[in-house]
C-alpha cells in the first residue's frame, strides 16, 4: 500500500504519574510492527491546553485559533486520518482534561475513525461508551472492537507498571484492523 493512513494514538491522561504512557507505547510498538499505517503518539499533556472558554464554537473557527497551544493541537489532530484513543476512566466517565482537549476542536475530528484502548479498574467501559456518544455527534466513525484493560489484571499490584494479559495482543490487533479498514474504506 503506497498511501498508508496516518493514525494518531491519542494519550488522554494528563496526570503527573500515569500508566497511560506505558499503554500508549505498547499500542505504538504493536501498531508499528504491522506496517499497514503510519502511527504516532499524540500526547494531550504536551499541549498544555487551557480550559475551553472560546466564544467562537470550534465548528465555526475554520481551524484558526487564537491560542497557539490550541492551534498546535488542531494541526496535530487534523494531520491524521484516524485515531486510537488511549483513555482512562475517572468516576465512571471520560477524563475531564481529555474531554476538554476535544472540546477545542470539531472539524479536525469530523468524518474520521476512532478505536479505543480503555483502562481502569473495570476496563473503562463507561468512558468508551461516553466517547462513542460524543464522537458520534461529530460524524466520527467508532469501531466496535476495543481493548478494555483492567488495572487489577493488566498492571502490577502497585499499578505502576503495565503488564498486559496475553489476550490483550489479539484484542489490540482486532481494534487496529478495524481502524485501518474503516479509514481505507472511507478513503475509497
């Protein structure tokens, strides 16, 4: 394939100590070994985004933002054909900083594909379902296979080290297969 899609692995946690970094690196390592797309990590934390307070709705901003941090975030997202969201779950929901980051944008995500790698005590099931609802309103195609990492199974006892169960590799492969297939089908 000469026109490989570009897929951003979006790390949504901005905490000081975060298992998500290890998880995103695991996704990247497996994804790059496939050779079917160009993969890179897009770390929400690295953009230091402000709280969304813009008087201009992102759908009307024409991908032009006053804050250079938001502009850089826009350009990073806009340059991708699809995404894998690496999302934690806080209090049975989407992490606030990750949601705030996406609230800054709209057309940059529109009509693209997103797959999920969720992690929490119970696999971030609710956060992933909430993401599906939010992204669906933007005409984003979300794929059904998802990786649901359970910290009590897929991390060390002190939750400082990511130790995925063997079956997670197959789950990740199914998720990546679905993301790549969706992007290729949409590109026509």
